[in-house]
C-alpha cells in the first residue's frame, strides 16, 4: 500500500525523505501545496518528540471551527451554521504495549501520563484534563484490555480563543485511541454509534459528561455544552458552511461560500478558558435554558426533551413561554434569545444560498446585537471588534463560540483581506492597548474536517 494512503511511516527514512513523504500524504488528504508543506514540517517536528518507535505511528489532522451563527443553540436542540478552519492540530500517535497514555505538547513542552482509567491523573484547570477525560470515558465504555498510546501534537490554533481548541484535542485523543483499539468493531460501539454525526454526539457527551445512548457518562471536563464543536470538526465540508440541527444531530444543508470571500478572524486576547469564573459564566447560559424548559414542563405537562421541541409544540410557542415565564426576566431573555437565534440561522442560510450578502450581513448584525442584550455573553473587546469590522466594510461580522472573551469573525472579499486585517488590528490596538499583545489576526477559508493523513 502506498505510504501516503497507509498512514504508517518507516523508521529508517531520513528527515528529508520523511518530510517529502508527509507532504504527499497531506496533499492526498486535500491540502493545497503550501499547506501540505507547512503541515509536513510541523508533523516532522511532532514526530521528533515521540520517544517510541515510529513504524506504526499514525497521523491525524484535527481542525478548529468557526460558528458562523448559532450562539448557544446546540444543547437546546436548535440549529447552527458551522465550518472548520484551516488552522488546527497535527497529531501523531503510536500504540503502547500497556494501558498507559502519554500526551506531549510538542510546542509548549508540557506532557502528561497515566493509566487510561486513572481519574486522578490531572487537574481540571490543566489542558491535559481533555485527553484524559477521553481516556477515562473510553476505558469505562469499552471494558477489557485496551492498548495505551503515546500521542504528540502541535497546533497553530489559538487556545482558549473560541475556536474549539479543547474540543479538537478531545476529538484527536479519541481518534487515536479508537484507531489503535479498533473500537468500531466492538459491539458497544456498533450499538450506539452508526455515523460520523453519532460519533460527534458521543464526543460531545464525553466532554459534558452525559450518557450517550447505551454508553454511560462520567464527570466530563466541567462544561455543560452540546456537540456543535465536535460536529463541525468531524463533519465540516471544505469551502462551505454546514447547517446542522442538534439534540439529536441532524444534517440540514451545505452552503457553499462564495469563492471571493474569506473569513478574517480576530482573537481578542481575552481568554475564553472554560475554567473558574469563566466556566460558571459559560454554564449559566446552559443552566438558564434548562431551567426555562423545566418551568415549561411544570406549567404545561409537556415532556419536550429540549427547548426547541417545547417551542415547536404549538404555533404560538413563544407567546406561551412569555406567559409561563412572566416575571422571570433572566429565563425569558434566555428563551427569547434562543428563539430569535434559531430563526436567524435559517434566514442567514437562505440569504447565503441566494447570494444576498447584504441581507446576510443584516441578519448577522441582529445575532450579534441579541448576544449582547439577551444572552449577555459578550465583553467590550468582542463588541468593539464586531462593530469596527462592519465599519471597515466587512460583509458580516460576529463574535462566536461560548463568549466571555474569545474571537470575532468578519466576512471579507479575498482581495481586501490583507488590508482589512491591518486596519482591524490597528483599530483594536488603539482601543484596547492592554489586549493587543495577546491578540491575533488571520484569515481562513472553510477547511477540511478531521482526517487520518
């Protein structure tokens, strides 16, 4: 089998041969020439951090994601418009002969190791919480003798920036453990996971700790989110947005991005780490959605499983919610936001499908405004970035992700992107000089989903 297709690497190859082989693999996976060269160089660097033999090393690309629209809709059963980025993780893993896992950050220099089942390996606030949460869940859901892995990664994806670096690390860890242990051949896997969308749902459940069908949950990483990030990472289509509805995950449509448009991204420098107070803020939006649904069930006798299902129970669902939640401002604002955001996702998809970019920009503006006023997950930096992007001529601009920091995207003509990014960065530096050192500005097209290289 051709090495570019097999995913294995001969140990005796020279560094130059190794990089050349890696370039061909990334090209075969769908990367452009320059991107293949860049990813190959990163991959070779990652491989050099592994102390294990490399005959059986396997390689994955796992991207970050941009949530074009669909703020805090997934766990409540609503839709989202999503894409993968051209930035992400290069992951190299090799099987061990025992049941331990070693995870190495090839760029940051950190590492963590422990038994797959060990619940006390890491602190919740540490990045290694993510891979070891996966390891513990896999060990619990797929009992018996499991092979451990040595896994090394490098990423050009900004961390804690709303681009799903944490979910990407969860996906990467599972793909390695699953591949080396042939989990899809297990009856437990086949009974619960029948598609890539099902796998995304399961990985979302690993992150939030919930059950997934017959696969019992555990502690998770501490967030009470859904499976939007994992779906984007696993199910994205290059040069397109994908529209999915959630809880359960259901594909709705693929929307091709105009060739001349790119997504410019501003990382605000306000860390969107899902720990401590930021974790509490993130989980508050989920908790309010759950509280509103419980109030609805008590008042109406409904058994609706999600907020979306409750709103769909009657044509005047939102009016009925207003009556049920009268005097409960926080809960009503949360439902109002969810109801409006779901409508905006579908209207924005229609606008993009018809080529109505002016209409698209107006809809995205409404989403950003409602995030500020009703959802309450914006900070001054992300508000300013979205507004300045529109003032500079972006077709559309919005913050995305969990909020309380993170990033903002701007849809911009490709020919204008370099100048736009320069001006956007300069405005931000003037307005928030204390943030500019940690801010980052770049452009991307909708990229490839996670793939074995």
